[in-house]
């Protein structure tokens, strides 16, 4: 019997692998609840959208943790549900049951890899080929019977090479002499404000390093010097909050305006126009529901998205003080991936996931 392995996954810390399994089970339960709700109360776009996002987060977690042979199976499930959202694949209870069963089979394979470092290739292949055929079928009325057939076969993962580990996760940024003088100033500003706001002194450096890693994975990257300035200065607009004391109204207004204030402070230094735009827009959202201007899609600078993803991840993992590793990296990855198409562009989510993979490899070495 043929088996496959995921060496990079096996090399991860036990804590990370445990977190992955826990997050997987939580997403699995959520998906089952959604499908049960569809079966009992009928389906709606909101339910299908939530189902799609749960599958996307599940797939993202597996991708980050180097379970590449299983990502294709989850991706095909995601595409089938996306077809339901698009109206060209009709929901059928066989398809709903198949989603539940496939997710359970994938979980069994993950546990096999977790416990013995290998899993059965035949099971993974059966799932992948069956789902590929269902998705590729052009006559929609044939899909329910194809799903039923695959369910009957499921009474019982293609071996792929793990991505080679990166040699380094350090991105060196070159500054001009004038830029370096400003960057040194920005570092001092951020360290002082972090202390005053109760953040870890290392917060800005963690955000900066992750920003540069994500940027390096983008097909078209932004200026790393400008991104550095934005990483250090993005929170400067929070300074007025310190004078609000117990005035909650003033605090809320200061928080609402902090991106504009921060951008204005950075704009006082010449040559950082791109960084100013990143700071001003880093609270905007891809779907147009952000602030301060409600910008949508490509109207938002790419660097603003990169900065926002890094901030979300670092703050979720380290908390405000940074004194303890209070949340798992996998949960933080799940938070970011859930924002695909909502807070962040899907293609940048993939760059984020690739960057986190490199971080995890470096951590396990």
C-alpha cells in the first residue's frame, strides 16, 4: 500500500500541530452546523458564503502547515461550494453529505500523518479524483449521483514534494542616507508610543519583519523602504488618545481619526508619499466597509493591505503587552484567511500564507 509523507509538517512544533487539529475540528463543526441548517431550513447565499469561508480558512491552515497533499482536496470542495454560490452548481443533500464526509476523511489523514508521519495515498487520490470529476462535470443534474457514488466509495492523499525550506526569513532593506535618518527617527517615535500605549517594545519590529516577508511573496511588490516607514508610523495617530483620559467620546473619535492623523504626521517628512497613503488606508477593507473613506478594491494601496494583515497577525498572536504567546499562530492565520475577499484581496492572502510557512520553517529549524 502506497503512502505519502509531509516532512515539513512533521518537523513543526507539537504545539502548532495540536493547534491545527483543534482549529480543524472547530471549523469542521461549524461546517456541519451550516450544512445541517441548509438541510432543515433551506440554503441561502449567507449560509453558502459562510460555508465557503470556513472551507477557505481550513484550507489556509493546512497550506500554512505544509499539508500540501491535502490542500488540493479541500480546494476542490471550496470550488464546488463557490459554484453553488455562483448558481451553476445546485445544492443537493448528497453534495452536502459529501462535504461532511470528505472533511472527516481529510481529518483522519491528518491524524495519520501526525501520529505516524505517513498517510494512505489511495484515500487521498480517491477523494481528489472524485471531487475533480464532480466539479468538471458540465451537466449539473449528474453531480448528485456522482456524489452518491463517491460516498459509497468512501468506506475506507498524491505524494508531493514539500516546499524547500527558505534559507532565511530576514529581508534586508536598503535606504538612502536621507531615508535612513528618517527611519531612525521613526523607530524612536514608535518605541516611545508603544511604551505609552502599553504595547510591547518589539511590536513594530515584528510587524515590520512580517510586512517585508509578505511583500517579498507578492507577484508585484511595493517599495520596501516605504513599507518600512509605514510599519513604524502606522500607529502614530493613536497618540491623541493619551490625552483623552476617561472621556470615552473623545477616545472613540481619536481612534476613528487615527489613520488620518498618523498620515498627516508622516507627511511632514518629505519623500514618504507612498508610506503616507499606506498609513492612511490601513484600516480600509477590500469590500469597501473600512475607514476612513470606505475605499474599495484596487483603490486601496497594496501596502496598506500588507500592513493590516501583519498587524492583525502580530496582535492576535502576541497580544498588547507581548509578554506571553497568548494565542496560537494557527488561530491567527485562520483569522487572516477568513478575511479573504472581505478585508483583504484573495491573492494577498496567498502571499501571507506563503510568508507564514517560511516563518514556521525557520522556527522549527
